[in-house]
């Protein structure tokens, strides 16, 4: 099947991403300040080719980790209340990386705290941007497999994290994940991106038949 | 293949999402204020079952639209400089929905401004959360097909939007999209989520062979 119109745009290619920014903007400075309302706000001052200065502000967050944990034919997700949207959200286990910590160590801690399992096998999958039009957050995506249940969930050590105390673990069969997305029962963009990125990287197979349906 | 451990967690089910929040938190109030640094900060005051009050702050944004535009075997993406991450990002065409506007109308406007095409066919695909741990943003995902190139890109009318003026249109063959994600050339979580949600909903087929490779 051909295209519906004359070709507009260029093909994506390895060197396209490495090329300079599409507009010649030079970053003069980057600062972060805590706003009086809590969250930190980053500010980038840019200079155009004409010497004009622009200011762009965004939410500054720590880097985060998200874990795609696979147990047999199941994906282990969590269900947690999210005040920003005023509703519980089904999502990957995720957490902030404290300054000076390695993302992989934090991924192990989050999996123990939020899901109550540890993994014998860890795979670095991707480095994503959560929402680059609005925030600087970098998300480190890991795959976790060969899981063992802990006797109880690890304690995050933060008594104020009421939401984390109420986390429920939710299992989704891998081959059911696309249907859960299509149905709107999974609405979190980072979770959808994380699971499909894991599939694209060959870490899991969303078409894999479940027990008793194996095609050999 | 069985699971590696005793089953932890519950299976996802339609009624699980409709159930009450996993922690009994009642929202007492929700307010939005402009911080002195620019972005708006939302604040939710919650009450626990014990009568304790909690405050949760988050970035408040307008709702946004994102468009999965398919031209034959190609997906039309854009490449735009994003100051928050200090780099150009390959992503879906996206934009804010001004107060009082319908998301579909804004999707049509963004496709004309950012890609320079109009679509004869529009499909509502999903309502996603961009990043619900940090912001309240709701993303309306649309599919656009039966495209026609405009003689030139529509003007957003905002002379300060230097980044939008520098947008490049990038074509990705549908069956190449997973490889572009796996390679790290596409890193934007909302874009990955949006394209795979469109596939899960049956709007496009990421395994579809391109011209000349059709298997009939």
C-alpha cells in the first residue's frame, strides 16, 4: 500500500537523532529552584541564532526507575492512589533515585518495597524521557526476572508515604496486556511505554501463549 | 511455563479499576496556584481513615492531545527541541487544549501546525495519564488517517514558540517502529505509549509489511 499523499518529511535514521537541534538554540544556563509551593522548578536560558534570549521553565524531578517484572507468563504491576489525578492508577513499580544512588540499586529496592519480590536477573532496558515538554525527568527502565517472593514487602522507611503503604500488587498475563491497554484499564503512559519497550528489546513477548496454550 | 514463585498479587479485572482507592483517602479540596517561577502547582488535601490530613502537590497542566498520524505504511512524527531535557526529541505531534476547546478540534489544529497535513478520518483512541505521580496531565490520543498535505504548515499564531517554528517532520515505517524504540532513537514515553496504544486498539499494525514486501 502506498502513501495517501506526496511524501512529507524525512525518514528517520541513526544520524538524524545525533544531528544538531532543529532550531539553533544555545543553552546559556540551567538552574533549579524550589518554588514556594513545593516542587522544584528548573529554568533554562536559551539564545537563538539572532542573539535573542528565551527562558523556558519546567518541573525538575530526580531521575526515576521503573521495573518490568515478569513471573512466568505474568507481568507484576501495582495499583496505587495518585493524588495528582485523584484516582488509583495501575502502573509499573517506580521510584525516585536518591542523589548519589545507582539506578539499579534503587530498582531493586523499589521492587522489594512495592511488590515484595527480589529478582535473580536484572536487565537494563532503556533510558526514556517521561514527559519532556513539561519536565526533565529521566526514567531508567529495567527488566527483572527469576523472581522470589520476600516474606513481606520491604519497608521504604518513610511513614508519610501513605500511598505506598496501600499498594496492591496486580498480575496481568503478558498476552492480555494489549487488551488491558485497549480497554482503558491501563492508562499510565510510562507503564504502557515501559512494557512495550521491554517487548521491543526482546525482554518479553506480549504474544506469548499462557500455560496450556503453548504452541510447540 | 509456570511462574517462578508462589502467586503473589491478584489478577487484573474490570471491577478492580472501579473499586475504591487502595488506601482510604478522601479528597477534601483541590486548588491550583501559579508559582512565582511560572508553572502552576496543584494541591490536593487528603484525609485518611484516621482523620489525618495529608497535602500532595503536583504540576498542574492543561489537558493535551497527541496524534498518531498514519500515511500508508508510515507514521508521521516530529523532531522538536525540548528545553527541559536540553535536546531534540522525536515524538508524536502534541499540544495543549485551551480552556473551552474540544480535544478533537485541537488535535486537528496541531496536526496542521506541526506536520502540515489534514486528515479526512479521525479516531478517538484513548485517554491516558502522562505522568500521574508528578502531574495531573490528561492526554487525549487520536488516530488520524487519509491524510492530505497542506500547501504549508498552519501558523500557530505564537511568535514566541521558537521551538515549534523549528519542527522537523520525521517518517518512520510502521514495521520499523519497534526497532527505533529498542535502539533508543525514540525515547519519549508518551510517544511510545501512544503508538502502541493505537496498535492495541487496532488502529495500526506495527507488524505490517511495507511496500513490496506484502505477504499475500
